[in-house]
C-alpha cells in the first residue's frame, strides 16, 4: 500500500468548518475525514500538507510530518483532506494518474512518485493523466456535512464495532435495550440506571469515559464520544454524533458536534453542525425545516450569493467559539461563522460574519481582547490552554473580520 499524504487545499467556501483545523480533521460522523479514510484503507498517515497559516496548529494536533514528504521509496497516495468518504473511483487510480472532480475541477486523489507529488504540493501541477469523477465527492460548502453525514455515520460505526465481541454488549442494571442492533459501551463509560437505548434502526456506541445520565434516551444510529456527557432526560435521535468532551441535553436529531461543545439545557436542535468551544444557552432552539417544506437556500458568507443546498432538512451551521444567550432562536439553514456572540431577542437568520457581536442594538465586530479573555476562560474550564499557534490563528481570523 502506498503511503498516504493528505493535502488541504484551503477551500475558503468551506468556512467555518475549517477555520481552526485542517479540513481532514472535520467530523461529519464519529471519525474525522483522515481517521475514516486511514481506517478504511488500513494505512497510516505518512504526512499532512496544509497552508502555512495552519501548519503550526496542525503540528500540535498531529504527530505526523507536516508540509514535508515522508522518507522512503515507492509511490505516494495523495488524498484531498476534504474527501469525507472512500469512492469507487479509487479502483481506477493507477500510478501517475489523478482523480479530478468534474464539477469543481479540484483534485481528489493521485498516485504519484515523489517528484510529481512535490510538484503538485508546491506548485499545483497535476499529473498529465487525469480521470474525471462526475459525482460531487469533496466537501466544498459548509452544508455538505449533511449530504455525507448518514453514510459517514454508518461506516464509522461499522469500523468502530469491528473486533468488539457481542459478548461485551451487556447493559448495566436498570437500562433498557430495544431493537436488534447492537449497543456498544466502552469499558470505561458510565451509564446510569434508567437509560433507554433504542437500536431498531442502527447501533448505539458510547465511547471511553463518556457518561449517560438517568432518564436519557439514545436512538441509533448514534455515537457519544470520549469524555462526553449526555444529561438527564436528553433525547439523542438518529444520526447524531457527539464528539469528545461535550455536554448535551434536550432533544438533538441528526447533529454533528465536532467536540468540546456545550448544549447543557433543553431545546431542540436538528440537522446541525456544531464546532468546538460552542456554548448554547438555555432554551436555544433551532429550526431544521421551512414552513413551506421547500429546499433550503444558504449563503456561505454574508456577501455570497444564495445557493441551493439540495436539502429539505437543514439546521444551523455553528462555527467554533460561538455563544448564544438564553432563548436564542436559530432559523433554518443559518450559518454562524467563527466567534459570533448572539444576545438578540429576534430570531437569528441568514449568515453572520466571523466575530459578530449581535444584540438588539445592532451588530458590531467582537473586540479581540474581550474575545480572547472569554476564550481563555472557556477553554480553561476544560483544563485546556490555547497554544501560541492557536492564538495566532484566532487573531488572524479576527483581524480579517
């Protein structure tokens, strides 16, 4: 198997999902893009190639080589970090060829020698032999998480379940298992009496050091990640993936939590993507369906044109470090870019620019010094200290706002 090199082509139109991470670290299910493809291909990461603005941050997140090629001989398999799923066209990929997405013209993958790899990564030079992939397969808009979510969830849960014996499926006393699919609890998970697992349409997986409090209902397929807590009487509906160290209450349906986010109070949230260090205040609720039952149209940025999403059910897309006040109403398909602070009584609709401070008095840009104070406090509650690389990236994003 050729060594894997993931390249991030810095797709601006995918923001806010990739503001503070490599595109390969985006979750649209329990696993990140990189984790899913490596597990599927049964191969380790040889290197990750990212824009210089993200390089130091990615070095902190990964033990892999960053912005250099791995040593050794033989071909390299370069994969676009925005590729969330393996594709059938992999079978057509031969040495010296590249797969290219027809609609965008963006490279998906290539199997090349070192010189060709370096030419592409440094100068964008594609191999002469190109195989066109007609299907859209790359994440290129923030709402694309939704179109790939269900397949990613099903694949991830199958990959996670491999090697886990059905003999380990015994539930703690006082819990209920409904349905034929599996309920897999890590040995270090804490599950209280009174929890109901509904596995009629898919499995339920609870990760290491996760906690599920009394009265919660988890409906598969769904996933609760490492160190996360599902609070009392929460209802976790199908295709919800809760990343590491989240605290979740209320009713969530088809939501993807990247990690380190709080939705610790009642309120419905459906078909939404929630970034890291988000806090949703009590009774924050989100709509995921228009009253007309029509297709949701979105703007990826406030000044961008409206685009068809192809989705009837689409909730909020919430960037990292977004905070909402009590009673916030998030309208169908709204996009809240990184660092927004929402404290307005009117419903939040459309697309908000990064670091928007929104109140009933109007909108202005969040002051950087104030933002950083709040950020340090929030991250400190999880015993996380923002690194210099993280601070520089945040400051860069804020200065561009």
